[in-house]
């Protein structure tokens, strides 16, 4: 049986479906859940002659990211309270979501990743990419995917 389940979330309905599944899985065991939200680093854009241009001020970026983390954390806690489950919530900064997920799984010594997938195929999958697919491709841990 699994002892420590990692559930990546973006705060969306589909990722909460994965959280619900993980909460159900731990009810019949003494496994624990860690929920991770991966946020991107501050974006900078290069300009001419060595200038850096930014679409948003660093202070505003940090404020927006902190507000998103707080909102997602509250939504996770509310969702888990309804399921009578608990989890550790962490947020990590990384430009590649799948790397942030895999690094968290390794550092937290998780033995299963439960995550959602939109199930995109064809051209939309190619254009939009899939963080779930990247985790599946690069993970050494079992990954349970739900739709």
C-alpha cells in the first residue's frame, strides 16, 4: 500500500478530482497526502541593447502569486475538510511544472503521484502540451491519472 501520495494541483476543478481520489485512497489507510502547487518564476523579457523589459513589476508579480497560493490553499483545505481528510500543502517555484512536481515527490519521499489529465489528443495535445504526460514520461514513481 502507498504511504505518501503527492497530488499536484493548479486550483482547477479537474485537479480537485485527483485530490478527491487521493482523499478516498487514504481513508482506509494511514497514508498521508501532500498537495503541491507549482508556480512559475518571475518572467523577464529581453530587450534591445541588454535592456530587460517586464510585463509586470516584480512586486506585483509576487503579490499576485502569493494571492493565488493563498486562494488555492484555502480551496484545498475546504475540499479536504468536506472529505474529512488532511494534507500538507506546499508551493514551489519552477518554470517547468513537471520538474517542480517530480522534485517535490523526491524531496518529500512520496511513493505515488495522483494527478488529473484533460485527455487531449491530436493537434490540441501537441500545441498545448501536457504536464501529466511529462510527469508520466519522466517519473520513476507510479503515477495514477484520473480524468
